[in-house]
C-alpha cells in the first residue's frame, strides 16, 4: 500500500513511519537549566552523525525543557539506555514542571562530567559529553509546532570499566535499548560480525 506519511493512512490504526525507521537509538539527554535544575529526557530522533570530530544530533518536535536548557547553556550529555534503566528512562519522559529535578523523578544518580557542567547518569553504562555547534530550524508541522535539530561535538566519552572486553565496548553485555515506534522497544542481546567485502 502507499500512504501519505504526514496524513491519516487509510486502514492503519496508527502512523507507521517511526516503526519503519527502526531500531533507533534513544537520545537520553541530560541538561541543566540556567537556574541549576537538572533535566533528563529521552528523544527518539537522535544519532551519531560524524567522526573526526565525533558529532551527534537530536531533534525536538515542539520545544521542551531540554531544548531550552541546551540553548541557554550550549551543553548536554547523552546517556546510554540499557535494559536495566528502561523504567527510569520511561519515568523521565513524563511531562513535568521545568523546576522538577528529573534525575530524582527517574530515580537515578547524578555523576560529574569532565568537560561540561551537566551531570551524566551514574548508572548508565556509557555517556557522551557534548558541546553544541549549531541549532538548525526544521519545518514546522501543520499546527505550527516548531521542530529543531541540535548538532554538537562530543568532547568526552565515558564507559563503565566492566563493559570493556578485549579492548572493545561489549554491546551484548550492555543490552542497549532501542526505539521501534508505537510503544515498542527492543534490546540488543545478539551480536554478530560481518566482514566488509574486499
């Protein structure tokens, strides 16, 4: 079937666009407001986008507290969502007042970063400290909700020591969670190698 991705698809209960582009890494973004309140929120439009230097992006559909914090401070931290942190990540998705410390709401611990003034999630198996390079306005939706892409350079990386095996990050043991669309998620629990052809 063909359908309008930006409209109501005949015969489909929900728009499948997010489910088609899957799995997607979860951008569990920590930030700090200008008044010092810690914010923690998941973004499903997120990815690593370049290397040398390593850069990542997240996009916000409708501007939220995390976005305003990052605009004000120019910094954020990405925290890896592993299966053991799934419920904490979900709690941090709640729509709460900007003065609520979402680390406390999620039940996770703050740990200091080295290159930014934003805490990482201490329980996260990996985290990337980021400094913003640019904000790119995207098209607004038909209701006037603004969409913006945030692009940042990774300035420091953290990995829990027990997740380094034979000089590599052990994805299988980390059991990272990805977003599939709808209310569906997946866990990385099978890893295999595939050599590139000569």
